[in-house]
């Protein structure tokens, strides 16, 4: 153990020292999370960062490191996705304790778990899309179970490698009334590592759609959709 001695008579100096120590501690935690080389070490790092108790860590053996993103709680949920577990929260809804039960049966994954964010009254999720499999666009889309199809602005057609003759014309009902839409297929849409093929998509005039891009039922209809508002996670259960 290394002991430091300071003259705390000077209050500003004392505050700067304390602040520097806090930053150094946070940096160590961040490095532990980033440099972890297996799932066990990742969970240990988050346990320290979140100041929670995790029991049953011994049940996690030889599990590879997981790719995670989002807030600390979102990262925790992603790390535990393959394990049956119990989460205990306090009166404020904060996680206090987690009990890891056992690993879920090793079958074909039947769900996708990924972080979402809110923008106004909308839930947003990041996806990658391609019209022809060669040109890709990554964008945030609104989760919209009221939209029959994925809906994108017409200006994205060329960016996705699609030709105008690949579409049929349809009438679509929007918040601003009925409008013309070009309907065709996206070859692929990738969401949290899952690839969805042949996604029926409507392209409408940019002026009507604005900055909105809608992830509609031509994708979501293939899953049972669950949104956890507290942890800001979207879970898609495969049908």
C-alpha cells in the first residue's frame, strides 16, 4: 500500500487532489472494462463500477469477451444475455444485487438484445441497410410498430444501390395524409449482428418524411418485440 501525505490547509489544493484521485479511479475502471479479455473479467469490472453485488460468477467459465455498448446497465444486460439470472433493485429502481443461476441451453439464439435511445416520444435503434449487398448505410431508425413497412426517404435510393425500375408505385397513408410511395426490397438489414433479408421498404418524398426513418413491421413483424424503458433495451424474440 502506498500512502500519500498532503498539506490540506489549502482547501483548493485539497479539492484538486481529491478530484484528480476520482478521475484516476474512474480511468482505471474504464481501462479494466476495455482491456478485459473474457466475460468473467468484464462482469467483475462492471460490478466494481456499478458498486453492486454479483453472486454466481464462478458459473461463468471460459466464456469469451462480449461486444457491448450503451450505459453501464445496458452493458450488464448484454453480458448476462446468455445466462439465467435474477436482478434485485432498491426502492429507487437501482440494481443492488444479481444472482447468476446457470447458462441457458445452448440452442440457436432466439432473441436479439440491443440498446435503444429516446428522442422525444420515439425509441431509436441503430441499423445498417443495403439495397444490393454492396452499398451500405448505417442510420438510427424509429421503432414503429404502426408502420407496415420500413419507410425511408426517396433520396436514399441511389445511396443503397437500388435502381428506379426495381420499384412498384403504391399509395401510403402518412401523418400528413395519403402520398405516393416507391416500394421495393432491401437485400439486407443488419441489427445487432442479426441479418434480415429481403425487407419490403417504402420510399417517400423527403419533404414528407423529414429526418424520420421508420423501422416498421416488415422487420419487426418477424419478431415479438419487447421494450424495457427502465434499462433502455430492445429485445426481439424470434418467432
